[in-house]
């Protein structure tokens, strides 16, 4: 088994090739709409990439939603890219230096062909910034062969068989890409590598934070299997599960193919067995069908087509990974033609409303042998035939194919497209080469390393909290608060404990980057005590400004406090029970001590 990792992290700066802010506008209605069709082009090698060819076969229309604030003509591909964002390059060089990577002398952007609609131009711009770094881990160093700077893709809103809708607000946001060699030992080691790279990125204080701002692509291959790229793994804790499930999937596929090979007599026998797997129109079998799915499909202009797969009875229902069978793999391939899925004979076809009579009749029309399986598709004729063609193509493979697969929330993966190859790249002619100067590198050399940051945190906090803060997405805000004079322990516990506790209560503090600096500035002036902080934050969560919320918890001092002490008969417990968030314990103890004298 071999495992490699690619990390894609958004950088906290404006877009890569224009001055538009890197802001999401997802909650706002789009200011305008644009429609496009995309097609593949020849690479500089004179070849068409297999992944691009597969995407083009779907014949989709693409609809783009634009935001006036976050988009301009560059994202629309109606204007050439502007000069490269210097801040994005500087951040990338800084992170590369943390990994000991050597910057290139001159950065050249390439076009990576992508025609799934996620880029209006049909390609993504990417450039190598540094080479030959490494990451120290508990199981030895992991080489980092390259670090690249590239542009983020558009965010998908919805998709169907005929079209996909994208938002262009995130298109063009700078991304740093960090790639390892396939030397990661196992799933647990993969998690360690991902976590440490994430710490280095966050420790820079110059990367975007929040859901979706960092993505992991996991490359897995097994003995006798193939290299598979699992794209878009966002949940770090699931990384070991993605590896385990992919290894199991490939191993189960190999067992299935060995079993099938014995049945059909090897590769030649498989080809002969599937030679007559030709799509046949079965619509007349289902003209009076009680199946809601089939009757609805026919009523909307679709047809029912089917194929017989000789010697495949029982194989389509074979589980390859949790909840996913060989039939699921065939269905994923069929979806390339834009259909929603397939129906096959290893399923309980009665759940679709298909009667025994209909099942018998379709088997007769398909000329099925006893050990054959069938696959049905409901779609317009051209689409249905294309989908079944993809099914036969996948069934004919007597090997584990190299694929790009989509990470699923349960730790499994789904087929997306063939693994792209060298034919997907060609030179970018609109962006001139960028020289990496000595001046750039001097600025980078002054950046604080992860080790320096770790040492500094341990000097401010206890060991446990220092480690928590080093890994926290709140690290940049913590550093900002401390720089402004906040007590490190109080700032850290507020960020890592108080805010978390409030969220568990269903109380979300909006814009902590704005709220907390003002809160700690007022605390430093002595307006309230530490114990009032959670209650003040609860008030701000209701939309009350910080300074207004703080007034409700202003300290009771001097003669007013002495009067309260006398009223409660010098009972500290009773006083604190009622006025805990408005009394300074030290001042109260002093008054009580003076009374004893």
C-alpha cells in the first residue's frame, strides 16, 4: 500500500489575478447570471486528457451566478488576468520556507484543463513555487516534492443531468497546494501528516479560516491495484477511514475479478461474454407498469433500455466498501451520461415496483442465461444507450482502474472521472513569468517558524493549553488579542473554552474577531470582572453592542460595595451568589478583612 497527500489551503488575501476580495456572497442573491459550454483542447503534447474527454461526454450546460462585490471580468473570463497577487506569493514562499523547500528561480504558470464547469475558462492556473521540502513526523521524514500556487475553483450550487450551477464568488481565491510523496505509512500516519501541515499553515496566521477553506486529496494504491485520488476530504478524522475503505474496495474488486475470470476463462472470455451486451429497448414491457419511477420516466419522454451481463449474476450485489457494491461502481460510471442511476438484478427489484411478470419478460427479451445479470436505465434513448455503454465499459475492465473519486461523508468514495494525466497541462500565455528575487526571500526568512511559535506559546500558557492553541483555528485571533494587551491565559480560555461552551448552549457569537478585541480592551480598563465575560458574550450574541452589554455588568465599587456588604451581614458567600459577575473578589475580601480589624 502507498499513500500520498495533497493539501489545498485558501490564503487570507484578495484574489490571485485581480483585486476582488476573497469573500463569499452565498447568502445574497446573485447580481447577474452567465451561461457557458466548455470543451477540451489539445495539450502541448498534442493529446486530449482522458478526464477532460469524460467530462465533455456529459454534454452539460453551465450556469454561473456572479456577485458584484466578489467578481469582475477576470472571473468571467472576459478579461485577461492581472499581475499575480504579490501577497499570495509571499505567503506561499513563507510556508515553503517552513518546510525547507527551495524556491524556484522563476515561476511559470500553467493551464490545467478542467471542464467540469468549476472554471469559466475551462482551465485552472497553477504554478510551482518551491521544490524538495520535507516534513518531520513520528515515522520519519516525508518528502514534499513541490509546493504550488493556484486559483480556487467556483463553488457548485446545484447539479442535474443537463446542467450545473456555480457561484463565482470563490473563483480565483489564491490556494497553496502542498504535495507529499507516496511514503505515508498508514491511515494513522496520514492523519499525523495532515494535522502537522495544517498546524504549519494556521501558524502562519495568513491562511483563510472556516469550513471549506482547506481540502485534502488522498492518493491510495495497493499491490495489484491502482493509484486512486480521493478528492475533497475535509474532515481530518475521516482520513484513516478513507484509506481503510479504499484498500478494502480495491482488495474486494481484485477478489471479484479473480472469481469472474475463473467463470469466463480470462480476459478473452470476458470480452466474449460481454460482446453481446447491447442496449435493448424494453419500454413495451413496462407500458402498463405499476412502478412509479418507470411510469414517470416514460411519461416524461424517457425509454427503458437494458443490457444482459453474462456470468455476472451475484457479482453486482457484492459489497466492496460499506454500503457500496459493484453495482454502485457501474452506476457511478453510468452517471457520466447524465442519468440518475441504474436498476440491476442483484437488487430487490420489487422495491422499484417491478412485477415478477415484467422481470421474466425483460429477461426473455434480453436473452439472459441462468448466470447472467441485467442492468436497466430509464432515460431518453441516446442518453440511456450512452449510460449502458459506460456500464459495459466498466464491466469489461479486468483490472482496478486509476480514478479520481469523490470523498463521501461516511468515509467511502464515489467515481468521478478517470485519473488525469500529463495531457491536462499546457503553458499559460496571459501571465508572464515571475522572478523570485532575493528581496522576496529576505522578507520570508524573517517569518516566525512553527517551532518558534510553539516555544512562545509554552512561555505564555500551560503545556496543555499551549498545544491546544497551536492547533486551533483561533490562533491568529489569540495572537492579535495578546498583542493588544490581553492576558494570554484569559484570551486562550475564552477562545477555546468559553466560546465552545456557549456554542453547545446554542449561543453563537458572531464576528469574534470584532467582538473580542473590544471586550478585552474594556476589561483591561477595569469595567467588569472575568466572571462577567460569558454573560457579556451572551448579550452580544443577541446583537447588543459590546460596550452596551458591558454596562450591565459594570463593577460595583467603593461605598456602594460597602453598603451591600453591610446589608448582607458580611456574608461573602451570599454576596458572591448574587453579585458574582459585578464584584471584584479582591476588593470584597479587603472590605471583609478591614471589618475584622
